[in-house]
C-alpha cells in the first residue's frame, strides 16, 4: 500500500482510483462496507485526514480516537487498499467550500474516478456539503459517486461513537461486534519503572496518549509482536490505568505476556482487548496485589484458551 500525504503532490500513477472517503476511526464494519463499495476495476483508494477534523477544531478536547494513524494504515493495508491518501486537515482545507473541496481535492488533486461515502458524510467549510451535493459535483466534474447506507448490527448502528461507549463501559466484546475485529491499541514498548519485574510479572509498557481509553482495569488480551526478533502471536493479561496502588496518575497500558521470555523494548506491539476482568483496585500491600495478579492471569488464560 502506498501512502500519500498531500493532495498537491499525487503522482499520475496514483490517480484514477476508486476511493472511499471518511475518517474511518476504528475501521469498523460500517467503514468496511464503504470501502467494499469502492472495489471495482480501478485501484482501491482510501481518503482520510490527519489530524482528525475534531482534533483540529478542538485541540484541547479529551482524546477520542480509537486508533492512531499508524494503526489505521496497518488495518487498511490488510483490507487490500492500494493507495492511502492521508491528507492534512489544516486551515486551508477547513476554509474550502464544498465545491472547492470537490474540484481541488477530489477531481484535480487526487484525480479520483469513483467516490464512495457514508450516508452521513459532510464536507467543506462548516460541513456545508451533503451527499446530494457530492453527487451533483460528481456529475458536473466527471467522477462517479456511491452512497453507502449505515450498517446496523445486533448492538445497534455500527459507529465509532457507539464503539467508544462500549469500551468506556468495559464491554470489549460488544465493541468487537461493531468493529468486526478486536479493539486494539498499537504502539512502541517503552521503559517503565520495572516494578512488574520485581513482582514476578514483567510487563511491556505502552503509552495511550491521544487515544480514547477503554475502561480502566485489567483485561484478557491477545498480543501481536509486530517487529523485532520475537515477532508472533501471544496471550496475556493487561492493566490499563494509572496504577493507583503506587500513586501514579499518567494512564498507560502494561501487558504481561504469558510464557514469554525476552526483551521487547522499542518493539511495536498490537494489544487486542478481549474481556474486562476487573476494575483498578488500591492495595495496602504487595502480597494481596501479587495474589490478585495470579488470579487475573489464571482467568485470562481460561478465557483466551476458549477462543482457540
């Protein structure tokens, strides 16, 4: 998959795509329906925006993203996308009228032959452009437009906002039903305080900065090591939160990988949330904490073993 980061520098070889346009946060089942409709005889493209428009207009708002740009690109590559147009959402784009967006970006910049968007798609300054406007511009400017209806699952409309609610409530399986895959947090393993190693549970520590955090607590997780000599698939238990027993206040994700030995510092991990085991608890000593960690791991092994 080729990644292009500006509509003004698209090579001619990348033009003519049939492309889905949207933010695609989480790349959930509804998003995949939009992308599937873009599949035809032309190269498959996806047009998305960095930063997310919500981040541009409200940079101080609480984090809401389900995945960072790298994780989104990894997921889209698995779907067979040929070209990812990761366009900068900046003041120039924010000022564009719907017609300017259609002409300067879709037609002239990206040179798309076919565009697919969800029924709730809006574009241009102040979200003034509707899907009907897009169809009209397509007819005038020479690109086809397909409108994808919203996807409803047993859990309701498959949407990024509904998935955020499920994760905040500690229900990763409900989120997975709407996503069509496990919710994952991806990132590079950093150096922590190594307290887990002293307790007999060495953990891989990852930042969750900029992401919508699932409910704090302990989870049964699937672990994919994406780089380094230990690449592979593992089972584990992860603690997401602020480590209240030790007085920490910066959220992070700490993952203990079962039956693993090795150095994971600076490697790239993908952690899939399968089941919520318990909330964060403040312990008065280390012995009760260690005892509970053994119970957490036993339960996580049982849950993950049942997936096989």
